[in-house]
């Protein structure tokens, strides 16, 4: 445990720096400030693989038979299975979120204002600069909420009442804040239809 606890952070930082160095964009290009999707995918994939390998190594050293662990159904095995499932869910959610965020940030960088643009292209870029941050925030909330519910479910928490309670609270907030919700949805459609710029 001490070996894994000291070596894993070092390996994670070395893999992050190595991927950033190997897949860095060419200096002076327009993509210099935008994250590269391959770099994000490779760095997060290596991170997840290293964490899973560390957990498998600890299971091997402590002589834990994972196949036999899935067959038994005691409180300890359920907690261990739930913990391992939660770790995998969090790693996958982190991977998906970083990938989506890198894609949106890349689009935002390409939609930066520039000189000598046609009017239609300038309008399109203005719409993208307005709508993409909203989409990024919505995706973050959705990924976090789904991952949290899946983690709770894997740990043995009954999430049916939580989802029902969230639905009731959502309906109450929707009725209480009808104008705000209507304005937000109308604003998004106004921007998509190019009725307003920003």
C-alpha cells in the first residue's frame, strides 16, 4: 500500500507530462491554445489504466481472489464490489467529461473573433461563443448527476426515491420559476435562429 501510495501519484504526473509533451500543438498555430482531443483522451485513458492496474496489483499482493469475490455475497464483498464499481464509474465519467470539454473548448477557440471576416461568419462565431459555454455547463451537470446516481446505486443505495424526489422538486421549481425557465429556453432558441447576436 505504501509502494502504491508513493508510486501512483508519481506515475500519474509522469504520464500527464509525457502526453502533454508528446502531443503538444505546433507553436504559433491557431491550435496552440486549444486542447488536443487525442492528448486529453490518451492522458485520461492512461490515468484510468494506471489506477485500475494499481488496484489489481493491490488485490494480487493481498491475495484477494476477484473471481471468488464476485461469487460470494457478504456485506464486505458487497462493499468492496460497490467501491470498485464506484471507482470505475468515476473514472469513466471523468474521461467523458474531459473529452467533451476539450471538444467544446476547441470549438470555442476556433470561433474566436478575427479581423477580415464576412458578416455571416462573424455572426456564426458570435452565436457559437454564446451557446457553447451554456452547452458545456449543461453537459457537466448531466455527467455529474448521472455519475453520482450510478455511484450511489453501485454502493447499494436505493436511488428510486431520490429520482422521484428530484422529479417532484424539479416540478415545484419549474412552476415557481416559470418565467426564468421560459426566458432561458426562449433565449437559446432566439440565438439558434439568429434573432440576436450575443
